[in-house]
C-alpha cells in the first residue's frame, strides 16, 4: 500500500485564493479504442484553452472505461449459482450480480437493492462500480460498464499522452460517484490520479493559534474530484472532462491508491 507523502517544512495545502473549473464543451461520445487524450486536446482547442503548469484535468470514470473497452454485453454473461442465490436477496439482474462478484474480493453488505462489495482494487463500493446509466442506448441491448483495470495507470497514461500532444503536462484525476454509509447522496471521489498528491499530510503543522495538528490528512484528490463532479453532473449533462485551474501544492505525487485505508486501520471491518 503506498504510504502517505512524507512531511516537509512549510504549508502543504493549496495556497491559492481562487479556483477555476471549466467543463470542456461539446465533448463527443466515447467508444472502445478511442484516443481519449487526442479527443481532450481537440476539446481544449475548440474551447480556446491552453494547458498551463499546475492545471488538473478531471475525467469521469465512464469515458476512460469506455475508451479502454470495459463495456460488457449482458447477453454474454452466464450467472453462476452464487450469483443466482445473491440476486434473489438483492433483487438485481443475476447477470449483473455475476459481474459484480467477478470484480470483487468479498461481499460486505447485502439488502434489497443494495450490494456493497470490496472491489479488487480495494475500494468499498456499491455494485463494484459497475454502472448501466449513460453507458449505451437501450435500443442496442443491455450493457454494463466496469471500472478501468487500473485507474492510476490510466491517469498516468493520459497525463503522458496529453503532455506530448499539448506541450504541457497536466495532473490527471479519474473521478467516480460514491455513496456514503452515514450520509445521503453521492459525491465524486478519485479512483485514479497522476501528477499530484492524492493526500496532503498536515500532521506536525500548526493551526492559527499554534496548536499542532496531530491527525489531519486531507483527501486532496477526492476534494478535486468532488468539486469537478458538480459540473460533470449525473444525468444528461455530457461534461465528462473538467479543467481545474488555480491549485497550488508542493506535496509529493501519489496515486489514488494512497486514499484507501489499510485494513488494519479500518475500525468498521
């Protein structure tokens, strides 16, 4: 498990007083094998935007999964005995349950309409992140979209490709919508990132009154993803790529895997 970034002298939090978020307009629908970096560079040009040092691009997980060919035709899925049994409890399509089990390490909780699992990436989430909304035209059949195989690696590839195409290498965050066990509603969280610190470790720094911070670790990439998700939306907004400008941090780069709490620290497992 990647460690938290090591502490250094001086403030580690973003010091800018203004943050700008821009949804890249008229972004086309993405299909398997599409050049997502090239599509992003073209969208930036259409919008009259040039990447600058310190810029962050936040991508909705769905466009990355689509480009990487993670779309599954449910007609090709044959549910096993465990999926059939579990589908009766959660009252979901047994083919979808089969996909969830295949993508998961363990089942965490089940109830009617609820299937919470530990994804093979270590994420605790509903349905292993498998989604059917904004995935494909229902007239073409029933499809489901899996998470990228390795969202951190996806972010790193996009970052490198965008650097080649634009001459400026942005940080990249892959955002997905998560529910929360003790609060209503979904929020965007980072399941992949490259070129920035996933967490900001403020332990050892002081507050306004000189009191030492002892436990404060900020989910930096999650905060960026959550801010971007307000422009991405959840329905028909069609804004899967958001430019975030104005962040400032000197913290060492980390993958989004650093945001996953180690099992030995999980008080609710």
